[in-house]
C-alpha cells in the first residue's frame, strides 16, 4: 500500500475499495476490536504502554484503550497504563482519538540522589531499544521530588544511557546518534522516577488534515472527546454551529465512519529496530477493514465567518471526507431545523477579551432563545464563561470540567427530550 502525506489523497484512493467491500463491513461506532484481538493473553513481546491524556480526559482514553481489547487498564492522573505486544503499539497510535501520546515504559524506580539516578538508569536494558546509531534526546520533568533540577536529571540520565550503550554495543569512543529518533523522558514525581520512550513522535492530535485554522482552534483530541462524551450515534443529525476550522465536525465524521485518526501520519516507532517492520502495515490493514465508509452521515458545520468555512472545507477535503460534511456560513442564532432528536456540539467564543464579553454574553442569551424551540435536540457547549447557564436561560442536565489547553472550561450538556 502506498502512503502519501495527504490524508485526502489516500482516502480518496481507498474509498472505492471500501464501497466494494462495504457488504462485509458491519462495524459501527468506535472499534470494538475485541472481535479481532484479545491481546494481553497471547503476547510474546510484552510492553507496558502509557497513553498520556489531558486533565479530565483520562477516563475517555481508558475507554478507548479497552475498546481496542486491552483489558487490564490502570488510570492515573494524566495517564492510562496497560500492556500490549508490538502490534499494540501500532494500534494504540493509530486508534486512540483522545490520548496525547503513547509512551513505552522502560523502567521505574525511586531516586533521591544523582548517584542513584545514574546507577538505576544504567541498570536498565537500553540496548534492547536503542541501536548503536540511535538518536536519543532526553527531556524531563520533576514534581515534588528531591531531585528538582530538570536539566541535571536529563544530563545524568543521558550520561547513564551513553555509558550503558557504549558498553553493550562495544563502542569505544562516542555514539554517533545519526539514526532513528528515540525520544526519552525522565519524569520524577515524589522521588519516583519513570523512564519512557515516546512511540508517537509528534503529538497524536496531529492527524495530518489541518491545513488551515482560525484564531482559537480546538485540539483534535479534545474535539474527539467532546463528541465521545455525547451519546450521538452516526444515524443522528449533528451540528457544530460555531465550527471555525471544522475540528468538531471532522472528528465526528471520522468517528461516525470508524476511521482511525492516525491513518495518514507517521509515528516514531515505525523506525525502531525492535518493532517488527510489519506491525504498522498490519495495523493499517486492520484499520482499513474496520472503516465503514458506507455509513451515511448527516453532519453540518456552520460559522459566522465565510473565511473559516472555506478553511473548514479544505481541512475536511484533506481528511478525505470529501463533501460528507455540509459547511455553511451562518449566524448561530439563526439555527433552524425540521429534524427532531439531533445534536449540537459547539465551542463558541468565550468572551474573555474585555471588549468581547458583552457581545458574547448577549449572543449566549439569543442562542438560548433560539434553541429552546428544539427541546428534542441535545445541546453540548464548551465554554469558560461561568455565567453560561444563566445567560442561556437553562440549567444544564450535566456539567463536566475540562481544560482547553490551559483554560479551565465547563462542558454544559443539555439532554434532549425523547
Ligand atoms: C472558539 S472558535 C471555534 C473553533 C473551532 N472549534 C475550531 O476548532 O476551529 C469560535 C467560533 O465561533 C465563531 N462565531 C463567533 N460568533 C458567532 C456567531 N454569532 N454565530 C456563529 N459563529 C460565530 C467564530 O467565527 C469562531 O470561528
């Protein structure tokens, strides 16, 4: 199979193939890959993976990991820990919609002195992972730990690994580091050291379809989480009435047709010697089989800005969605529909800048009035404006605290009547 960098080209090439195969594809929704993989039971090369997650998204990432068939999942602050084989590394990177990165755990230990950090790092089997010419920059973080100087921790870890690799690979002078990238992280939390290798490369939010963006685009991982936090199913009408560059409708369409979000990008693990070269291909083939291009969708993205509607269209094209999503310039308060039981999932402006506040607040009031005509519709709004319910004129059925980057927001959820 040929892999181009343009998501659009690849999908357009493959879409006819799927239409032919459509009768065989019975899947809907997120992959219930358990039908194919009961991983964990028959694993040869076991790896412990850490899927990192933005604060508040851990349980959604854990649900996705379990949907991939990995059952023993441990959820901690900002991370989801589980075991897989090498195919699981490829599948996790390809499928996890809401995780930031997938890291491979090399070792964990307590350290309160630099000597301890050095010796315990050196005792780990780095040669299993990093070849003689491998490049291995070390990044770090430290929280509530005796060893608080991050640059010092990074350089101690680097020295320890250099010494180990020189010994094990029989290199007398220096390591060239001209080969594949193996980015290492040393993370200290309450004197516990965790050493990982980053299997993803660039963050998983980089799906490869964003060719343009507006002022405040939503991260693709958060957009996917917003969709997955609703009980929307692909047979229902879906609107984002503040769509900007189109992230939420595009993520909804990918979810709706069960398309793996990492289908057209590269990952660091693809260049690693200890991962069989076939696993990425195998995971991609599985993703092809799981995609349901026959699933009809009724997804709309609207925004007040003509320019952003143009950008959203380009992004959707790049994502290989063609004209699956309907894009339209529209004032949100002009929302009209004859459909019942649809979904609105939106990230409107928050009115944080002084001059914008009044305008945004009066728009929220108008929006409340416009949407109250559609009681069967479920409405989901992400905003940092704490007065939202008052302005919108209705108490939310449910609220969830989420972070949009560093901004603390609430996800206001209004369930439609049946
Ligand atoms: C926070 S941005 C949404 C970003 C989007 N989720 C993305 O990923 O690109 C808010 C959007 O609301 C749009 N907007 C502001 N006022 C509007 C209104 N009254 N009606 C419709 N859209 C509006 C802006 O043009 C902007 O694109």
